[in-house]
């Protein structure tokens, strides 16, 4: 069975299980425990997959002198998609504003700009240059940047331009292929994991109940998510590829990692699936799948920035009881885009992190109203990571197309 079908079936079964047993405390606890274990399993697959795949991929790109094209396309897609998505979310809020389901009615307007919390920046730079790379690999639990830095250094010097290096290059490439085999098995069995994650996701929303009395806010989230996944991202992808690749083929063929991202809210869980399926379902070369997708877990966070923009603006609207000005809306959107690049520091809470830092940066005091976001993290972060997974999928296909190595995968051959 194709993954896009099996993952949809797992979602439907998760909804059915919630309707039958969702009010049971034991059911919720079991679903949460199993989901947490599977998210950890995703990290178990992802870390070695990234290290071996990214190292051999960088070496291969350098061997064929394609590193420059790879860097340009990934950075271009990341920047343009992030800016475009936050602007779309700002427009949606401007014409379809909604109160965030917060309990407070006090707050203050945006004033002068301040600076980002220095702790996040220092943590970011400390992670970029680990003293002991092997210790870092062994302890990388929720942040890929140090792993990518180590893999980049190894891959740069792994270029097989002399005879003595070629055995090491072949070995690393073979280990990468081994990890891709593991990722394929993880992807084809992932629908079993998604069943538990979807069951917990639906049961949590049922227990929380906030969204059922905040229909307008939920509609705003759905409109934004559907517009960017079905219209904005496909249109942007078609423009940069000059309409040579069908974007809607990518949408349904990468539905599996999108579903995994929505219900777990974890890029660590969905990334192994994205890496594997971008190769088998989209026709991307292994070296691009193994390098572009992990890179987008850091710089392709337009979806998280989009949901954070909507959340901050809705919180501000609810707290001040007045519509934010166009200037404030623009500053919130651009600030969300900026701080999205630091959000991978807080795995599973990217949207919350971006929102809090934006409020601090713009000196907006909501007197604790922002903490109401925590209860809605499954849907807020889930929607953000879902869009992020599609940004990574479109981005890897775009890079392959620009490199001239994108091959068409026939439907019977896809996973």
C-alpha cells in the first residue's frame, strides 16, 4: 500500500479510536506514552542518517562541483518561502482577524524595538562549534545544528580527489545507503506510529475543548494552512522551476511526512520519512535528499513562522481589544520570519518560542496571556511543522531540478 494511503488510513483510524475511547484517561495516557516513544525512535533514525548522508552528500556535491548551486537554491528557497508565508499570514489576519482564545483582557501596544534574548543566540553559536564532535553526536537529542556542522566538516574534506581518500568516501557512502535502507523501513511502517500519534492528538483536542468555542480562530488557522500548502507553495515552486515539475504530485506523494509532522509536532520524527520519500517518491538523488532535507530542519521554518505570526497577532487583538495597525502586523510578521531561524533550538515548541521572542523583541506585554498557547501546542506546532515539511519537500525537488538530477518516479514505483 502506498504511504499516502496508509497514513491517511491511520489518521482515520486514530480519529475513530478517539471517538470511541477518547474520554478514557487510560487511553489518553497510553497514546501519549507510545507517541513519545515513537518520537524518540525518529531521532534514533535521524541522527546517524544525517551524519552519514550529509557527509557523503557534501563530498559528492563537491566532487561534481555542484556545491555552489546547492547552497544558492537552498538559501533562496528558505528565505523566499519564509518571507512569503509570513506575509500571507499577515494578510489573512488583516482581512479575517480573530481573537486568540485567551483568558486575559489586559495588554499593551507594540512600541519601540528591543533586542532578542541573548541566551538563545549564545546557545546557537555554542552549538555550531562543538569541542568534542563525537561526544556531540552521542548526545544530540533535539538539535541538528552541531551534527550538521560536524558532517559538513567531514564531508568537505571527504572529497575523493586523491586515491587515498576514495576508500573513506566509498565507506561513508555505503554507510549512508545503509541508513537510507533503515529510513525506508521507518517510512513504510510509519503509519502504525501515526495511528498512536493521531489518537493522542485528537484526544488532546477533545479534552482541551478550547478550539470548539473558538471557531473563528480555528478557521483562520485552516485557511492559512490550506492557502499556503495548496496555492502559495505550489505557485512559488512552479515559478522557480519554470513550470517544469508538477507541484501537486509532490503534495500527495509527500503526504506521509506531512501527516507525521502534524500529529507529532516533531521535525525529528517526520524528517527521516521526508528524506526517504523525497528520494523514492520525488526522484531526488540520494545526495540531495540527505543534505537538503536536514538543512531545511534549520532554515526552512516558514510554516512555524506563519503560525507564530497568526498566534501573536491574535493574542494582541484579544489582549488589547483593538485591531493592530498595519505597521504592527508587518513588524510581527517580519520578526517571526527572523526568529524562525533560531526556533530549532526548542524542538516541539518552535511556534511557542518564536511567539515569545517576538513579543519580547517588540516589547509587547500581554501580562501572561501568551502562556495560553501552551494548551494549544499540539495543533499550533503541528500545523507549523506540517507546512515546514512541505517546504523541505518542495525545496529538495527545486534543488534537484536546478542541479539537473531530478528523475521522474512512476506511480507504481513510489512507496
